[in-house]
C-alpha cells in the first residue's frame, strides 16, 4: 500500500519541483568550495555510510533468495528504484531550505502538528533503535570474526553482551552525558573520507583480482531478475524489497538529508545537489560493492551463503574479502565497520537533538534507553530490529512524502521570488 503512494506522489513531486525550481530558487553561480560543502556532506555520509548498509543489502539478498532465486537481482531492483527515490532527496532538501523549515516543522506546516509529532518520534526511534541496531550488529560481527580466526574463541550471547555491546553503550553514553558528542562526531566524520577511499580502493583491488567473474556477476543479476519477474508475485516483491533497501541505505524520503544540510552554507539548490551526491555515493558503496564481493564468495568459496543467520552472512562477506585481498583487505573492512558504525551511532544523537523538542537531559535519557534496548536485541533477535525498522521507515517516509506532495499542490507558489 505504501509503494503506490511513493511512486505516484514521487513522480508528481519531482515534476512540480522541476517545473517551479527556477522560480523558487536561483541557480548558484559561485564556485564549489570544499570548506562550504564539507559540513553537509560529512554529516550526511557519516550518518548513511555504515555497517547497516552492508547488513541491509545482505538481508535484502536473503529475502530475495527466499522467493526461489539467488538474490542477486536486488542490484537491478535498487537501481530501478533510484530513478524515483534519488530525485526525491533533491526535492526534500530544496523544500526544506527555501521554506527554512526542518522536516518536522515542514510536515506540521503542510499537514498538521500531530503529523509532525508522529514523524519526529518515529524518526528518533528508527535511528536510535533501528539503525543503531544495524551498527552494533556489524561491530559485533567484526569482533567475533577476529576472535574466532585469531584466538579460536566463540562469543556466546552472554559474553557478547558483557564484552562487546555493554562497553560500547557505556562509552557512547559517557560521551553524550558529558556533552562531547559533537567533538567526537566531527572527529569521526573527518575520517569518513579516508574510510570511503580505503574501502573503494579495496573494491578496485578485489575487482582486478576477480575480473574473470565480472561477466558472470552481471549475468547472475539479469538471470535472477528475469526469473523473479516470471513469478506471480515476483514484480511486487522485487519492488518492495528494492525500495525498502534504498530507503534504509540512503535514507531517501526520511528527511535526514534535509536535517544534514540544515546548517549548510550553500544555496538551496547546491545543498540539494550535495545531498544527491551523498546519496549516490552511499548506494554505490552499499549495493555494488557488497553484492559483488558476497556474490563472488558465494559462487567460488565454501562457507559463503545467504544463511538465515545475519552473523553468518556477514562472516561470509569477511571470508570473501580475506580470501581475495588477504589480511590487508580484512583490516580495511574492520576499519570501515568500526569507524562508520561508531559515527552512525553517535550521529543518531545529532538527529535526536534536531528533531525532538524536549529538554536536553530527557533527550539523553531517551537516547541511552533506545540504544541499550537495540543493543540487547542485536544479540538475541536482530530480525525484530530489521522488521521494526521497515515499519518505522514506512511511517516516516509516508508522512514526509505526503507533506512534500501537499506543498507542491498548495504552497509552492507562495515561495516564487
């Protein structure tokens, strides 16, 4: 039921945006300066690029494989979904900037106050419970993999809670309680460029060493796509899973891109373009790199498969990297998982501060409570986090898109300059 709203409303929003774009926002003719775009793109990338992107893609491949196919077609479904969802990112940032309203205020303005309240609460829970759960799961996977390979030690649920999740929650809580979160976010975010560069370089090396697999990779994607389409329910399944993962990976239609650019120094159109760039980078890193590396291991190595167990899927991803690129590749992956995971966990508090209008101490208590609950469930029942995130994305995305739709119908002409 959500998809027709997204597709039809999205097409109309995009059409109206480009119809009125030159009337509501002047083109920025100034040169691009890194000092002006650094803040917006750092916050955006640090909140989006993380272990959750890899986990989400692997989970989507698993869901697709449950429908009688291999799961590789998720790449094509996501690329198709990008045609609608990526331009929506541009629209939401542009609208937020020209109206000088953050997403909650924008939704309240175009719908009503109650909708704005529901949006803000749902977004906070989605980030601090759902997306943080993804990051904690990824960090656990890294540590468990190191312990198993190097020390021949396997963590139990109890030891995972005591020696991995609890220390992480305590450290993050202390950073937030002492109100040093902005310093840590900036420090970690400053490393995002190095993280991305290292990860992309690893992928280039991986592709060079496995170049004979490239034709088979594309063949598997197409074969999988055609096979799923033939099923009676194949088309809606592919669209649903593809759209869900784009929203989860790049946070399109959730309003977080508008929040990331809220304090930007550029014109509305340039800030919107920056967020488009961030979204494309995020999707490429999450979808193309993850699917290629895992698919290679799945068809060429033993012990790499789309298991129902999320930790086993991630372990298979690690194994594929290590077998091809060695210990250096494994080190890069660990660096990527840990730095991007911590950045996203702390970055989620940034969105709590920007979205919930309550006293700071209450925001801190709410944040610590939600990440603690998410941490425990990441050990015992990750699927609950995954399903809850899909539901919350539906609520948040629906409200944001409906608000943008009403803006393009009723209010966009008010901002013609």
